C-alpha cells in the first residue's frame, strides 16, 4: 500500500539552467536509522548497536552511507529537476563518517542540460555542521514528459466540407457527417437541385448544412466558399473530404490529348490542393484537422486499359496524400485516403450491366460498393476511432484488391 505525498507541480524543463542550485538540511535521528534499517534490512551493528560501535575506532554509531545518499533522491524528486524526474545514475564518494545527531546540508547543482534527451547532469555535496564535506559526487536525472491523454475535438464539434457532394459518394459522406453531428458544406458544381435537396433533408433531420456552388479547380471560388462557411457556422472548416470528380470514359492513349489529362488532374489533384490550401490556416490555428481524399481501388491493382488519365490523376492524389500526412501530422492534422472499388452510383449508368455483374462476381463479398460503404470509412477516419491513423489508403472494394 502506497501513501501519497504532498501535491506537487511538474517542473518546466525549459526553465532549468546550468548553475541552478538547491539545498536541504537534515539532522539525523535515531528514528531515521531505525526506519532506514527496517526499509533496507541493513542492521549492521556499526549502525544499529551503540555497544558494538564503541569497540570500533569510531567509538559511536555511524549513519548508513545510503541514508545520506537518499536525501539526494529527495532533492531530485522534489526540487531539482523536481516532480516527474527520474534519478538515472550516480557516483558518490563518502569522504568522512556521519554520526547520529549530525546536521547535514545536502546541495545539488545543475552542471549540464540536454534538451534532446531531457536530462541534467548534477553535482552533489553533503557537509556537516562543522562545514566538513562528508559526501560528494555526481549523477544525472531525466525529467519525463507527461503523456497527453486528452481527446481531440469530436466530429460533432467540427465543420466539414465535402466537395462534389450533390450526389453519389459525396452526398452519402455529407449525410453521414451531418448525422454524426458535424456542420456540413455541401459543395457542388452543376448539381444544384440535388445539393439543395440534400441540405433540406439534413436540416429537416436536425442537422446543419449549407450548399455552395464552386468549381474546386478555381482557387478563388474555393477560398470564398471556405471563408463564407466559416462565418456561417462560427468556426473554422476542419474536415475536408475531397470527393469532386470528373466523368470519364475509357479512351485509348493514342486518342488521348494532354487536355484530357489536364482536366482530370485539375479536378482530382488541383481541386484537392485548393480545398486543403483554403482550409489549412483554420486547422493550423487550432492544431487539429481531418482531410480525406477519395482515390480509387483501380490504382491498387493492374490498371484497366484506356483509363490512363484517371489513373494518373488518382495516383498523383495518393502521393499528395502521403506527403501531406507526413508534413501536417506534427500539427495535429491527419490526412488519409479512401479508395472505392466500382460503386453503385449514377456514374455507372454508362457501364454495361454484364460488366457490372462480372465485377461483382469477382469480388469476394459478391457485390459492388455502395455510397454508404464509402461514407462509413470516411466517418471512421474523421472520428476518434481513427485518431492514430494518417497517410493510409483504405480500399473499400469488398476485397477485390488486397
């Protein structure tokens, strides 16, 4: 059973400096020797029996050397570096005996400080009431960092932008975020009616939503959207789901122009760049943010023929995701990707039914993805459950790629 000591404050390591010094004074009593012997089992008669001690050259009981050294532990643990410090090394020399009723002044001084290891080198000296040094030496102590256990802001206290949210995966993501309590910006480029209907549905269910038309490839339009949304909801946009895409049909490379490539890059990569760039100052200001880029499971496997522009844009977005995850992680911003397989959305309207069935039968779960499947993965990455995940790419494809 342990007994708690006095309430203490953890010392700021940055405030420690070479030359800092602290001392305590202790008078050694009979009770101190009895307590030390009981704690250590050291009942050496030189320390504990007056009659025996009188037969030695000391002629009186000598105090345990480690009892004197234990006062260094008091200094390290309570004064310098102080609470939260761990005494890691010592080298002491007992240069004169200490006797009962001696009064000692034990002094600790910082000789060197290492920021990288959070350690200090210490000089130790103990003197008796006559000014005679009885113990001296050196040691080191480590000041531990307190592990943060506080939880980050939950989804319910966040403002989320979902680009291309008028329909399909974007609409499912916006709906799921709103159901989780986030305020949602339903971005669209052409799907005004669908976006407005989604906002009304979210609001009817008690959620908060704002529809906003903007081409994500236009940085000025995106900045205006982020600024207006932050004013509207009264806090920064700190969740960005980059879902906006561009309808694409298979095209042989021989027939592909650079403009075709550029259009895919502008929406998938530049669009994500613009949305993140506009929202980043608000995330940095509060040291917290969630970014989810929507990729494609097609980048995980052998690329399908004639989809080079789409595959190039999504692969670039994957590299962008990983680079930002590495750069922004220390600022409390997590950047991840969700890569759906073939998903039951309106974009599949031009895909032959036979091909869709073949794809479903080749998938271990024997069906295509649904928008809600993808939305659930997005919610996971934006929630507390995904707090220690960044730089990941989750394939939501029923096992078609592994």
